[in-house]
C-alpha cells in the first residue's frame, strides 16, 4: 500500500503548522522570561564565538570598493593572456586580494608610524607634568592652609583620622585583593592573545568573503526566489539595495568625514599652539564617527585634560571645537554624506540614544542608518495609504501656521495650500 503524501497546501495542514509554531513560540518566550541569565550567558558565548565573523564581514564590506576596482582593472589588462578567461579571472582575484590586504596593512602601519609615537610623547609629557601639578597644589596648600594657623589646627585632627581610615581600608581591602589583581592581569594577557587570534581569523574570513561574495549573493537569490513569490522576492531584493545604499553611504561617508575632521583639528591645534595636538585630534576624529553627539563626546574629556595643563588652552580648544562642529555639521558632513539618511535631527538623536542604550557604541553608529531604513518604509506605507484616499503626501500640506498668523503659501508656495481632502498629481517637494 502506497504511503499517502502530506498536502501542505491543505488549510488543515497550514492550521496545524500555525498552531505548532505558535505553541513553540510561547514555550520559547516562557523559557527566555524565566531563564534570563542563562539565555544572556548563552547569547554572550555565541557572540564571542562569532566575533571574528563580525569583524571579517565589516572589513570585507569596507574594503569591497578597493577589491572591485583592482579586480576590474587587472582582468581588463590581462584578459586573453592565458588559455582560458577563467584563469584570467582567478589571477585577477588573487591580485585583488593581495592589493586589498596590502592596502589595509599600509593603513595600519601608517597609523602606527604617524600616530602612535606622537601619542606616546603626549602621554609621557602628560605624566611628566604631574609633578609640576602636584607642586602647584602643594604650594596652594602651604599658602592657604599651612600658613593659616586656625585652618591648620582645624584640619590637623581630621587629616590624621582620614589617614588612619585609609590605612585600615588598605589593609582590609587592597592587600587581600592582590590575588584578584594578579588574576585580572593574567585574564588581560589571555584576552589580548585571544584578540590577536580573532583579528587574524577575521582577516582570513575577510579575504574569503571578498572572493566568494558573488557566490553568496547568488545562493541568497536562489533561496529567496525558491521560498517566496516573484513579487515578494523583488521586494526583498529592493530592501537589500536600500539597506546597502543607506548603510554603505553612511558608514563610508562618516569614516571619510571623521578623517577630515581629525586632520583639521590637528592643523587648528598646531596653529593655536595647543598641547597634545595629536592625542586630542585622534580622540576627536574617532568620536566624530558617532553622529550628533560625537564631537562633544570627544571634546569634553579633552577639555578636562587641558584644564590640568593650561586653562587658557582649554578655553581656546573649547571655542575651536564649537567652530569645528559647526563647519562639520553645515558644510563638510552634508557634502560628504549628502542625503544618505534623509532624517531630521530629532530622529537622528532618537536613533543614537536608543541604539546606544541597547547595543552600546555600535548601536550609536548603526542606529542612524537603521532608523533611516525604517523611516523609508514607514513613509512608503503612510504615503501609499494617503494616495489610496486621494490625499496629498507632502508633509508641508498638513502643517498649521495659523497660530502665528502666517500664510503657508509665503513659506512653501501654492502647492502647500492644497486642501487636505483634495488630490495631487505629484508631490512637489521632498517627502519628510
């Protein structure tokens, strides 16, 4: 007797599968809610294992333009030189991989040769200034406290008491914790060794992804076309293109923008004669990767650092950072990033705060392009619903300036005065 095949198109089979998946989802939610610590530990372990893959994927994504340009140029110059075109292509891939890795190695070596010595000099100079700073404090104490008999008498007993408490605290906490300190040092050494291995593995993964990205893309297309209808598949492909345009444009543009800001900061600090120009410029450039809050995150510790050396230098640096932030926000940033995200400042701030609160530093950087993708699709849904109701999609149409006794036509033109219940053929302005 032949076995009866399951008809997956039957509504009863679909209903059974839906009930099974819903029950499985409820059990999974129950387990996550009542075993939060275990789930967090498992996710942390998985995340640490996948760290080299994250690093490799990010490196491959950033180095992809260098790889593509090199492969294209080498293949065109050597096309037909060997017996088959496939050999020409393999040679082009090999040369592109070597050039890409040499490019990355050159950037790392250049950074080490140009930045690290100056950073060491700045840190050594800062440590060398500590005795002078201590002398200033001692002179101030001698002048204002020691020479003041009443103040010295009042503080003498308290100083002895504080010193005795610090001694007791050290005996009870610091000495027993020496073992923990040594353990922490050993863990740090092991962590450094692990980080070096992760970087090496990430480089291997990066090369593999660069040489296999067309295969991965083709396999992804096959999977999507097999699992979804043609219409749904096209929508997924379009979603991928939008994410690539927004994330790629934002990340590469932000890196270039941060490099330019770091160089301008160094030149400006050198012209103003401010100390630790290289160290502070590196901090400002790196933190500038974070949108909106980046310049201030880098400026605040730098100002505090300069206050210990020269308060007047700290004031000049603060003014310089404000000017630099305005130049970046109004001139350099828009020119490089263009309209990559098309987000208003409020939503940029919202994305940074939420992304940073949930995912830390990476969330602060990637929160903005993620919010931009969500914004694009949310705008499409809203505007599509409005068009089905024969209503205008321009945001300015719905703005109300009557409380200011201002006519919208004076600001936005006649197009903004279309009645909300009316129709429009084309939205004249960029949708917000």
